[in-house]
C-alpha cells in the first residue's frame, strides 16, 4: 500500500512538470511585435542620440537579430547636476514599460539613475560610464557597462607616460565622481614607479562649461613646474579647460596635455573648439594626447558605418562622416547588446510582457522578468561595432582595448593601441606635440626666473647675522639688515638663477619642532609648511621628521652634534708637576746616560797614554856617575817632581765616583771639578755638553708652556662621559633639531640625556644663551658642530669642543613640500660645492681663527723618548768615536817612543806598546789595595834599565 501510494504521487508530480513544460513552450512561441527601451542622454554629446537611433534602425532592418520584433525608443534627457530631475525622467520611462535603460553618459548620472533602475529591477546599460566606484556589483545590481573602468585606462596612461620617459606630472580633474575617481589608480601606479606628481588640482564643474572657473588651478599647475598635465573630466568641460589654458600660455611648445576618454572619445566638431575662420583645430591646441576605448574593431563596424555615412546630418547630428567615434560606437553597441539578449530570452521561452512600473505610492513595483533579463545581458557573446560583445562576471567588457590618439589640425588621429596582454604598441613615434615641437618635451621646468621668493630665516652667527643699524647709526630695512654666510650664498644663487627674494626673521624665534599634543609645527619649519614662506635659508639641520612637511635640498654644510665647555676649571694640585714636560722613560734614560758618561770618562782617563809621561828609574848594576844628573838638571827635575807630585795627588782624588759626580754637575750646569786631559775624553765630554744644552732648552721651553696653559685633566671627554655624570649640567635649545633628536632617539645614552634635560632646568631659548651659559662654567651646551666650531675659534677663546660628532647630518635649504624649485636649488648647491664657491664663502666667514693661533703658541706636548732619541744616539756615538781616538792615541805615542838611536828607548813598536801596557797594568792592578787601581801612585818606582811610564795629567797630544 505505501508503495502504490508513492507511485501515484510520483506520477502526479511528473504530470505537473509536463504541464509546466507545455505552458512554457506555449509562452515561448509568443513573440512580441515590439519592445521598448529607455534612452537617457545627458547633453554631453549630440552623437549619443544619433548613435542610439541609427543602431535601432540597424537592428530593426536586419533579419538575423529580432526579425519579428521591432525596438522602439523612449527618449529622455537627464541633467548631470540635477539629480531629482534625472530621477523623474527615468521614472517617466519606466511608466512606459521599457525593458532596459541605455545611458546616460556620465558616471555621476549613471549613479543617480541606477537608484531607479535597481529599485524597479530594470537592467541599465551604461555605454561610457567608467568610474571605478561602479565596480561594486552589490551596490549597482542592475548595471551593465560597455566600457572598461578607469582603473584599466590608468594602466594605459601609465604605459603612455613611461613610453616618453616622463617622471614628473601634474593632474587636473573635475570635482565630480568621474573626475576625482578616474585617476586614483594612476596615482597609485605612479607612486610605485617613483614618479613625482607635482600637484593635483580640482575645479568645480558647471552645467554650462563656459562658466567654469579654473584659472587658479591652472596657475598652481604652472607654478608647480611640471609640464606634463593629465586632464580627467567630461568632454565639453575638458575642451573649455584647454581653451583657458591656452590664454595663460600653457598649451604652446614645451607643454604636454594628456586627456582621458571623456574628452578623447567625442568628436571635435561637437566641442566648438574649431577656429571661427576655418574648420581646423587652432594651432595652440594641436598636439593634445589622449586615450579612449577602441571604437572600430568589431565585426559589424563596416556594415554599421554604411548607415552612419548615409544618415542625414541634419536629422542625425554627427552622422554622415567616414568614421564613427568611440563614444558613438559604445552607445550603438549598447543597443546591439540588448537586442542579442532579448532575442535569446524569446528563444528560450522566458519572455514576459513588459508592464508599466511606477515610482510613486506605497506599492513596491518591480519587473518580474528583470533578473532574467540581466542574466541574459551578461551572457551575450556576439559581434559588435566597437569590439566583440562579451562580458565578465563583474558585468564589464572582456579584453578591453584602448587607442592612443593625437589631436591634429582636422581632429583625433590614432597613433597607438593598448591592451592588457601586450601593453602599449605605438604605431609611430611621429607624435605631434604642442607647439609643433620635434623633440620630446621635458617633464619639468620651473618659472623661477623673475619670481620673488619670500624667505624666512633665524639668526645664528656666522650663517645669519641681523642688525638694525649700520656702523654709522643708519637704520637698516628689508634685506640689508641681514648678512652672513647664508646671505652671501643666497645672493649668489639669485644672480645665477634669476630670482629675487625678501628676507624676514621668524616671529616666534624657533627653529621648528612638532608639538606632540596638537601635531602642529612651530618656527621656520611652520612658516614653510603652512605656506607663509617659500623657503627657509638658515643653518637649519636636515631631519627626517621635518622632511615629512617640507622638502630639503642637498646639504650645503655637513655637520653633526657636539658640545662645548668652558676651558676654565679646577686644577688638580700635584707636587711633581715639574716632571710633566718630559716622559718618564726619557727621565730614566737621561739618568742612565749621565752615569754612563761619567764611567766612560773615568775609563778613558785611565787608558789614555796622554795621561802618563816617561820617568827614569835606576836599575842595579849601573854606574852612579851615569845615573846622577848635573846639579842644574837636578834642580829642574826637583821642580818637575814637585809639580808632578801635586798633579799625582790631584789624580789620586779623581775616582770613578768623582767622574760620575762631574757628569751630573755638567747636567745641571754647575760646571765639573775636573776636565779630561786626553783628546778621546774631551771629545765625549764636548758632545755630552752639547746634548745637555739641547735637553735643558727643551725642558725649559716645555715647562713654561705647561705652567702657562695649565690645562685641566677633564673627567668629561665624550658624550658618553657627559651622560654618565650629573655634576656638570648639559642642555640644548628648546624645540630645536637637537632637542627633537634626543626625544626621538632609541639609543640608551641619548635617552638618558633626554630624561635629564626633561627633569632639570637646563634648556635654553637660543644658541647664544646656551653659549653664554657654557662660558660661565659647569655647563655643557649641545649644538651643531658648525656653529660651535666657529664659536671656539673666536675671542674670548674660553670655550672648547669636547668629544666626537654624533647625529651627523647637514644644513640645507627647506622648501614647501613638493616645491618645483627644490631640484634647481639642489643642483645649484652641488655646483657650488664642485666649483669651490662654498669653500670661498667658508674662508670669508669662518677663516682666520685668533683662538687657533693663540692655542698654537701655547700648546705643548709631553716630550717623549721618540722626540729626543737622536740626542742619545749622538752621545753614545761620540763614545764609540772616542774609542777610535783612544786607539789612535796609543798608536801615535808608541810611534813616538821608538828611538833606535837610543839604547834606553824601545827599538820597535811592539816593545813600545808592551812597555806602556806593563806600566799601565802595574798602575791599575799592582797595588793590593782594591782602590789603588783607581788612583795614581804617590811615588815613582826605581828607574829601570829602559824608560817606563807613569800617568801624567799634564801630558798633551
């Protein structure tokens, strides 16, 4: 039973399905004799209406598209800025029972009319609406577009700009949806490529294009300097903008205007841009470049063009020509797209008769067949006029194509084509630029020459000096109040670059810092950032936070941060400061050498033969009458013996210690008690006296410098030392570049200093105040090295810079953000560096330093061994030479002792040397007294058979 019941229910369900199928087939054979479409025009171009009418005739006269159904047009005009009127127009067409809306042209009007279209579930085909905001299918549910969005056109524009190597441009758009949204993608892509958009200007559109006011925007673009201008607005507005730009001299040689499809898609004959005396485009507008959707690549273009050429231009404005403009082709394709979709919906049996729909009342009116109609529109894949008609799931054309067009004397000429797959393909580089220029125009050129710049500054010597009166008491005004390095540099630049300037001092006397609570800037940076001044010319440091709101040139001075302290301070007391001029090793070597010289002179005095003389000694076996001299001779010998006795007694007292003592007496310039008698000893002694003279003179001079300068041994020698202590206060100028550096630094040392400055009364208002506070002592002032180096070189010479440079940066000129003049000033500063102009100005303002010359006079160093090593080489070299002289003395005296005629004297050199050596040995080692070897004998020994020798200090060479 349950099984038979289930079988019956299944049979009934199949019966009803068959019945529904029969009913569907019954409706499918119903073909309407006509169908209505609503055509919406916004008055932008008369050819819109012509294109729709001729496209309807083209479809109605064909047997392959809707052969049994004729299309009727319900026309209406919408006003772009009158939204209520536009809504009423669309509602009026809906009451006529239209199956689809076609148009209007502008994106703004499409957004307005889409409210009614979506509300009544009637599909809308937008032929040329390209606003990227329309890409949202949920918001614009019943919209189908015949043109690719502006995001695609922006990629084509980027390739076009890149083709000619331009990297700087300005943008001018209308202040409506189409204008403001159209180039958003272009700006993003330009930023990714590193291009510079000098300025983006907007103007308010008007219903009557002749009433637009765009002079201020054009003036701003001209001032910005970029000569490549992208214009995005409606066609009639765009041509009016070009006419006004022509009157300002912005369409001649050197200028490039690139327009979008809103302008490039309309016929020039419709824009009233032609000359009053001829049908040609005025010379000052020839050369405009543009991009627009391709309008002639469809399979039906040729057959439709026959209708277009055959049409009466009076009845069909814009027709009767050989070529169909892209805008007109898109409107015609919209009609074809509807025809293809409606034909398919009839074939599939889903056609439902259109019913009038009303916007009034509380009833929610919707066309029940609207969703199906929209789906069939999306599925169209048929030949068209501009290109093949097929769409993506987002209801935009597949494989969009764009033409690159160039405005010539007789209208737009295609010079290139762009598609997403292959990019830009230029058919010819023979593009006509404005002014009939042959070379590709430059993308940037300023009008700096003959301009007057308002320049803000702040006083800081020697870069900027301000005075109200001259030396004679004359009151100064304007630029003549200022002088200094920056003024001279600015004067030179003004002569080279042809501009004039007006200098003024900043009102709040601040350099420029950002208030963390309000986010506002102060000082000279604020004057430029908020466009009160054109540029800052002063010793202002280049910092990243400042470059957010202003543009800096390349540095004209490289600087960093350092700090100054007073030279006057507490001197450490030491009992041995007099040892300071010489190094400890040098003192030790002087003492060693003094002892060495004494020892050497003692040895040389003992060994030299000229410290001995011959004495006759009686030997056993000789006759008394031979040994005894005459009376006269005896008396003479007695006198000589007495003198020798005195000398021998003196020599007995000259011990090794005596010679060392004599050496020290000579060192301290007290004079020795004894002098060497031999040539060898005298040579060493003479060189030692010379060396002592050098040592004493060096020590005396360096000691005087030490005592005069009295330099301190500072406990603070670097910024790290400064941060670790709290005895010496330190600070900088409030709301200045260095202050910002400490506040923003992530380095522990500088963070510590920032906390100290924030919790102590150490900040100053100006750099002059900080320098004066440092002069009073116990304060370190942190500031730019360029200023502090200058201060330490000028009187009163009581400051000194301490430690290394940190936070290295430079001084530059600051200009308004995206200023057209930044590049020119940067190039001129680089040229001044390379040509030596900056060095010349530095020599003038920071040249002669009295403090440096004074310090050079008083400066001293500790004399070390490496400074005086040569004098000791001289001493020990003299000792070596003395040994050679000593050898010569022995040779000479031995030669003199040889006398072959006298039997009493040596007959040969060896005998003479042996005799003297034995005598010397006897005198040095013959006595048992250990000290006897170091003193001379008191009495002579018996005279030997031959002459022997005793030390005789009276002997000379």
